[in-house]
């Protein structure tokens, strides 16, 4: 038998032990994993060009938290939690947080209070004993009745940009496949920088079946559309992305503190809010989405199937139980790989009216002008709106009127700016005048002596007009210091136009008719003449505009333009007060570009032509069926 080590060996044994401990800890203990932010690695993509999943080493880690909102329905809660526990999580850590709202303290009899207490304690006992093996289980039992709105809004504040919440009301039941799908969506449309968008606020697992915009289109999707984007939030199984949710909560705080209401004319949900008030939260979120221009990912699984089903048990939203709204899907439900994600650019986007939205239409070069013009033209006509030197507020107000009048054939032309690209993100087609002009120079379409490009709007207007003629489109060219009262303006203007080129006498409004003679005139040589005229130092400052230059060049070529008196169908506003009766028989309201913005707004408000709310979004959603 060996005796104890001799004293002179003790220091050596101690050092060897420390080395072994360090070696084992360094190479065999799990290392902390830093979540991968979408912006850290611009080359990261969870799907390669062959549309196969990349190796786990390249897959970002994220935190997934299920937030179950419960009240007084123990049977519903039991069904909900068991469906969540039966889902497949592929070894991932998923946390479960259960929020149990308290019954309201009312003047009830002792017998009723005892029943309510017994029911609450029964729910608590069940949740306490519920076995959750996938992560942490946290139970929050409220001391007072918070209601459905507070349950939702106070359930989550993201701890990082890599934490996602799945908010589940207790009468919900989920498919065992739900997490597999959600994970695939997060990896493909949140972390994949080549297929992500700041416009996406989450994922809804419910079957899409409701259009909130009054007189909107019915939800009709072909079998080939399995995933799409829709502005409406889905309360029956909604996954929330961290950044948009934080943005919403701060927006909500600001508006709620100032006493504002989430009224949005033209939306069914506004009627809900007027009846139910602060008992519900969705009208607030819908108003925020309208303001921010965000979208939600939905599935179209066919045959009334979904990854989450609401049993619509009696509660805040239903006076009596209505039963399941859809059928849950399982592995055997699919004859295709439902986890295969198409590129974001292939997906369809829909607004609150279920009209298709086409985001990302930006003209930066001559090569992509044709496709954008083709996507906006209606009845072979394109409306080019110049927003150079125009405030963002005026442009937004103009857009509200376009929506109200169902004007869709417009394209905005402006300088390179965040605002211009935000318009494109929301689905409005735009021309980046600065980049288009640089591209025209690079391709030697034009040559300019003046490198400052002070008249970039003139050159871009001329070039877009030339391309419209090549594609056989009529073109309208207007500045943004005008609002249309009705679509009749275009008909009346054209009816008084006897030539291929017609222009307002004092306004920057013009019409170029598509014809072989106009196309012959508007050739490359004419464009070069315009560029030369711009560079002339002798050109008066007040005449350095599109109509003046084109008119002079046409006259030099022996042609005439038709000057139309816009005062016949338009009303100019100014310093004097106006009223709605002044608009009778008028087709347009206009003002000087030098007019003070506050005065413009005041005058338009008096005329009932100011369509913006306090958050600079449109006061109404106006649906026109396709």
C-alpha cells in the first residue's frame, strides 16, 4: 500500500493538477456563444446558392421565448401548454413564460369570490406542476386584473436584438411543426442579409382570413403562394421581432401619454376600438404599422390549415365559444418541403386592403428605368412627380390624396436621400435623380459643363419623357406644389391640349402625348440640346426650368407648344383665407413653391385637403377593389 506523498513532491503535484484543470476547462467546457447580429457579417447567408442549409457552425444563435397569456380558462390553458410541449424543438433551448391575469376586484358575493379564488388557484397549481424540459419556466401571477391589452404590451421587452417572442393566448393550439417553421423563417428572413428587410416585424402562424380595410379585396392566393407578407398583425400565434416591437412600445408610450387615440378611418378595427376601448391592443399596433409601413410574414397552407389554431373560447373577444378557426398541420399534411424558403424578392406583399405592394422599385440607372415605368403605367400613361426642394410632409400629404383618388401610375423623382428610399421601401416607385444622372454621364448619354448639376431635375424629366415616348407611354410631369381634387383634372387638361406638348401657363405641369412625331423630336439630339441649354450662363435664373427650356428648344425647331391656363380648373391658395365652397368645380389646388409650409398646411386644412394625422401618416386607409 502506498503512503502519503513526500513533502517535497507536493508543490509539483499541485502545479500538475492546475495544468490539467486548465487544459480540461479550456478544451472541453462549452464556450459562451455570442449571438450573431444581422449587421456583423455582411457575407453571412444561412442558405447557399443551392438553397441548402449551411453547416451549424455558421448558424446564428438566438433566444426564443414563448409568452402564454392566461386568465380564467384552465381547460384552454392545459390544451395550449400540452401542444407547446409536444412540439419539436430540435434540441434548442426554448423558454416558457406564463402570465396569469388576476380576476377583477368587484363587489361580488363571498360565494362568487370563493369560486374565482378556487379557479385561479387551480390554474396556478396546474402551471406550477407543468413539466417544461426545453428551457426555463417562469410564472407571473398578477396581483390585479390587467386586461388583454396590458397582458400583451407588458409581456415582453426584448433583452437584445437576438431575442424573439412567441405570444400565445391560452385558447390557442399549435402544430408540432411550428418551431421548425419559425426557426427557418428567422434564419432566412431576419439573419440572412441577402434576404432580409427592415420592413418585417414578425411572423403569424394563423390562417389569413381577415381584411381590415373597408371594401378591400378578398384574400385570394394561388397554390404557388406558400409564404407572403401582409400588414395585418395575427393575434392567434404571433412571433414578434425585437427591433420593431421596441419601436412600437416607444411609439405607443408617446401617443398614449399625449392622449391620442388609434383612430384610422376606413378600418374595421377603429370601430372595434370605439366599442371596446383599452380592453384591446390591436388597433394601437395597426395604427403603428400604418405609420411605419411594416409587414408580417404569413403562410398559405391551403385547405383551411395552419400552424396555429384558435379555439375561440369564450372570453374578451368572444361571448361564447366559437370553435377552432382552422385545422392544424402535421408532417403528413405536406407533399412538399414546407421548410424551403423562397428568396424575399420572390414573395408577394399586401397592404391592409389586400392590394399587392411592390417595394424596392428604385431607378438608379438607365437599365432599370424601363421595368419601373412599366410597373407604374396605367392606360399607357405615367405621372412623374418632382419632389426636389419639397418638404417630406407635403409629399406625404400628396400620397394620401393619391390613395384616396386611386391614382397609381405615379413615380417620384428626387435627390438621393433616406426619405426617397423610405418611400421605395413602402412600395412607392422612385427615381434617384442624382444616381440616374451620374449613370447617364457614365454612359455618355449627356455631357455637362456644369458639374454642380443644379438642374438635375430638368435633365431627369427630359430623359424620363424620352423613355416614355420610346415605350409609347403618355407622360405627365408635375411638381409637388399641387393637389388633385379629382381625376377629372387630367381629362380636362388633355381636352384643351391640341399639340403633342402642352404645359401650364404658370405651373410646372406638362403633358407629352405619345406619338411618332413626338418621339422623332425627342431623340438623343434633343436631349443634348437640353443639356447644352442648361449650361448656358446667359439663361435667366427664373427661367432655368423644364418647361421654359423645352418650349424654347421646340420653337427653335419650328414647333409650338400649347400653353394651358390652369386657373380654369385650378385654385391658387395664398395668404388669404379660403373655404371648402371655393373648391366647387375645381380640379386642382396649387400654391407657390416659396409659400411657408405652415401657411400651406393651414390653408389646406381649411379646405379639408390636409390628410395627415399628428404622426405624419395618412388619417385614413382607402380601399379600391382591384
